[in-house]
């Protein structure tokens, strides 16, 4: 697995997650209506980005997507919990849901990537 690509995708996803968490801390509608779906979309996009940076077979696309999506969500959710915006239990199920979104993003990225022949 391309570690540099994984790191870049995870950092990009983390920046997105932190931006949403910080915005949600100050704007209640973001916290109340966007956190869950927004976090999963960011994780999905981080996974797509990973596959675009490091085209590989299905296994690495899905695994890298899960890692990028799950790690960036974990960091964002931990910050959100530290700010008191979500209960600590969200760390577990939110990270799992975002890792699943990362798998979906890995699959999507694998399907839409440019083919080299």
C-alpha cells in the first residue's frame, strides 16, 4: 500500500473533518443536521482521493479507503467530543460508520479511476 498516498488522503480528510467540527461548534445547524452525514461524506471523499493518488487493486483500494476514512473521522470526532459537541460514545460508532463510508469511497474511486492500458 502506498503510505504517502494514504497519509495525504488522511490529512486531507482530517482537515475537512476538523473544519466541519469547528464550524459545527459555533453554528448549531451544522452540529445538529450535518455532522453525521457530512462526516461520512468527507470520509468517502478522502477514500476516493486515496485511490486517485495510489491506484491499486480492489483489496488495497478498499483497505486504504477504510483506513483514510476511519482515521480522519476518528480525529474529528475526538475533537468534537473534547469540545462537548457530541457524547463520547459517538467516537466508536461514528468512526465505524466513517470507515464503512471509506470502503464505499475506495470502491467508488476504484470504479471511476482512469484506466491505463
